[in-house]
C-alpha cells in the first residue's frame, strides 16, 4: 500500500530554465517510486517557467507550486524545505534530470541502513542530454559510515581527495546528489546558505550539516544527470570571483573550527579552493575581459598570500597532479602568457 511507504519530497528550484524544465519534471514524475510530493519553487522566473509550473500542477496531483520573489538558489531550496511534509527529501536542479529508479534506490538504502543521508554519483551530460561526457561514481571502501566515522573518515573525502596517498572516493558535496532524512534536517534547523553571500553554497552548507549526521550511506551509482550548459552563470567569469573564492575558503575554515572538525578535514578544504581557482582562471582566459584586465587579475592572484600559502602546500603532495601544479606555479611565477595559454586550451 502506498500509504505505508515513506513520503519523499522532491524540491525543484526554478529560474529561467524553460528549455529544460519539462524534461526535468518528466524525470521526476516518472520515478519508479510513486509516493512523492513534488515542490516546484518558482524563484521569480521571467520566462515561461511560472506558467509551466502551474500547468504541471494541474496534470499531476503530487505537484505543488510556490511562486516567490527571486532570492537565488539557496533561498529557493529553503522555501521548498519549509513547505515539505515528507519523511525524506532531495533537491534537484531544474535544468538537469534523474534516472527513473533514483528515489526508489535511495529509499531502500535509507531504510535498510537507517541512514540520515544517502549519497550517490552524477554524470556530466551534453546540453541536449544525449551524450555522457563524464561519470562520477562514488568509490568508498564500504557503503555505510556511522557515529564518529562520519566526521573522522567520511567527511574528509567528501571535501576532497588525499593528495598525499592518492586515495579518492569520488564523492561530491552537492545537494543534488544527496537524499536526506527530513526529521534530521529539521531537528538541527538546517538551512542552505545563499550563493549571494558565499560562493559554492552547497559545499559550505553540507560542511555544516555533517556535524549532525549520525549515519551516511553511499550508493555506487550515478543517478543524477547534470547538463553542461556553457550559458550557465556557473561558467561565467565575474570580476570578484577570486575574492569570493578566498572568502569561501576562510569561512569554511571558521565553520570547521566551530564544528570541532579534525585537522585533516580542514587541510582537505584546499581541494575545493584550488579547484574553484583553476575554474575561475579558465573562465577568465575565455572571457571578453581585455588583455590588460586579464593580466592585472593574474598578477593580483600571484600576490595573494592565501593563494600562495595553499598552492605551496598542495604542490608538495605527490598526487596533486602535474597539470594543476604547472598552472598554479605559472601563476606564482607571474608568467601571464603561459597561464592564459594553458587555460584557453583546457
């Protein structure tokens, strides 16, 4: 009987994704697990998304729509969380799509392992969704971690690999690949940070959440399909990008200290910091910024004490990766032309 099955809330924050919204919703309503409440959060979209949301609510009684003023992804997710009445919850971005058995597999694992969180992998797919560009499947040494294991063993690998040994569990601190127990979220008063206040709000929000997680289980499958969209704001260069990446790192270190996390975890925060920095360098190289602005930005990064401190330490690790090492050392050496060349070819 469906009444005996846990209710799963699926939250879709929506903003100007009219081209991709229907396939996303179709992938959710087509789940093999049927006991869903689907919450469409229209975050003040200015295209046809608000109308599409209302039309979908008429077509499927499991769908509810929230129309709100635009406040960004993090706040839209929070609106969906506040409106949720399920036992479990997941957050999918409305320009992506999910495999049809994603929710079913997560529910089974959560029940079997009594897990607060179930984590799974994702694929990078072409903008049209037809081609798989890359697949990231979790490879943890065991499927479930509980008690102190969550913080001491699991969380460091969620933040980044061990560059000293080369061990990588291929985990991602993304809300989109996370299936959570709503009672746990509500008990600790969890809210997503706003991406307007801190870059990569997913990593920051998950970092704080795990101090309350008693049990996490990993499914070695990629259920989530992330469209690589060159027009996405994620891939657009912004002049304050490097400053915001530094603020993310320092805020994450403070949060880790507040949570009493181990030193190893704080050291792993260099992984997202440097990944975001390299991504920003590539965005800068391919942007319409003038050559002079590009040069000044790279020289400014070369003079940044945080960048140099994190880079120097990371480059000492055996398994850091020679391509990243060459790029970051080129920044430190102020070899602007080489940096732009390396980034433009990436």
